[in-house]
């Protein structure tokens, strides 16, 4: 029990114990963990052949690329956030006359890709007419998945007919909701396949002749990580020896940005102040990343090996969108168990770190409870959202 005089309780307590019963259990001498018990971690089979990271191709806001200025941006604390390009919003969707100034201020800034309209359609056997109708997210996925495969020394000839898997994290298509509902693009014969999430993944397999598993994953902010988890666990099964893991996000809807602002999710300053007392929400951002995972191959100069991963859900929390600290702790413990490593061995943690006054403290509390429990080592924590926004 923790009840008593002089006991300091964290401000996030009600989010870790979201009901009166849970709080009473914590504060009494008769624990009742119904609904908040930490699930047991099932034994993980020993896997001596862990997936290695063979190559990466990525583009981030303001012209930042994986091979170019990515490291410089993170090391030098560069700001890739800027004003919204005029071409992003459909001019037919005007600002509502009665929109509060506070909402307008929250959607003026973001992390935007440069030259996202440029695409070599002929390289993928796509006509100019179809390319002009396609969601730019699909075009980026094609370019970066092939670039990553090429960097991993896979040729088109070797890829055709191979059991290579495609796993794409993508949560929606704002392009469809703004540009394909009316106007010339909506009447195109290509509109039906221009912006669906399943086609975003399937188009990669089609263009490159890949016959392995292919799926799109939508778990909101964690879509890319869930795709990576699925891709890593597919290796070695059903003959799949290569996994193309991708994630993409682009902003085309003023309405979607206004809704996030109205819900208080985005920052009035236009910045994601991750783990900062100035945190008041996040800045929306764009990015596209593709990585190649393989087993049985020598490490590349990237030197990365995916030791383990885990996917969990908050379950019952204080609200639908509120995080659950105990569930996060359970997730971290399960991921460590899957990787067969101890917390002492971790050098840093790339956190979600959205820059919200609720999410950041809960996430840090979960990391501290899991990684610092029983030892005194310190793990560095950061989030790229402070540089490039929340993609």
C-alpha cells in the first residue's frame, strides 16, 4: 500500500489506475488488480538468426534524407518545421468563417517534404495519367522501397517472382478525402486504386514482381513499428527471406489538421517540444522510410540487428486516447524478453515523445519504471519529433 502521510503521488496516477477500484486497490492493503494486471510474457523461442538491417532509404521534412543530412539534423538540433506550402491544401476547401484564431494558429506549421510532386512514373511502368491521379504517398513508397532494395544489392531480375514480403505502415489517405471526392481526378478511371491503403502496399509487390506476404497496417502513430514487427516475424516463414518494411505520411487535408487542433492534440506554437515544460501538443509532419530486413546475411555498414519486438494495446485506460502507463511497462518488458536482453545493456531509447503534457510524463514514467528498476544506470531518451514533427 502507498497510502499515508507525506506520500507523494505522481500526477499521472489516475491514468495508470483509471478507475476508482484500481485506485482503491493501490491505496489499500488489499490489492485488487482486476483490469490492470501485467500480462505474463510468453516464452520466446530462441532465434539465433535475427533479422539484420541491410539498407535504408528515407526522406524527411525540409529536404532531409537518410543518406544526406539526417544525422546532421539530429546531432545539431536542427529544426525542419516550416509554414504549410500553398500547394498542400485544396483551394476548394476554404477556412471556415467562424474558425477560432487558436485553431488556425495550430495548423499553420508542420514538417513538410520537398519535391514530393516529382516522380519517375516510367521507371515503374506507370502512365502519366495514372501517376497524376495516384496519392503521392504511393509514389514515395515505390521510390524508397526500390531504392532500399537496390542499396541492399537486389536487382529487378532477382526480385521478380521472389518470396519477398512487403509491410507498409500507413494510417489513411488525406489525398483521397480532399482531391478525389470531386473535380477531374475523381472522374479518372484510376481513382479506384489511387489512394487505398491496401493498394499502397500491393502496388510495390506488383511493380517489382514480389510474391511474398503483402499487407498495410494502420495502428495510428505506431503503424510503421507494427509493420516492422510483422515483417521481422515473417522472415523464415513461408519461405520469406527478405522483408521490405515501409512507412509513409503526408498531409493534404486542412480539415484533418483542424480536427486535430480542435481536439487539443497539436501545438499552438507549431513545434513538438518533446519532454519539455513548454510542451502543448505536437506539430504534424511528413516522412517516408523504407528498410530492408534479411536473415542469414552478413551485417552491412549500418550494423543494425533487430533483436526483438512486441505489439500490445493500452486496453482500458482513462479515455480512448489516453495512454496507460502500466500497459506501456508491460510492453517494454515483453520487448526486452523477446530480444533476450536486459535493461542495463540499453544505451538510448527513441521515444514516442509527442510533446504533450499528458503523454510525455506517462511515457517517461513507464521507461523509468522498466529500465531503471533495480539498477542505477541511465538510459538516454530522445524523440525526432522535436526536429521534424509527428509523422
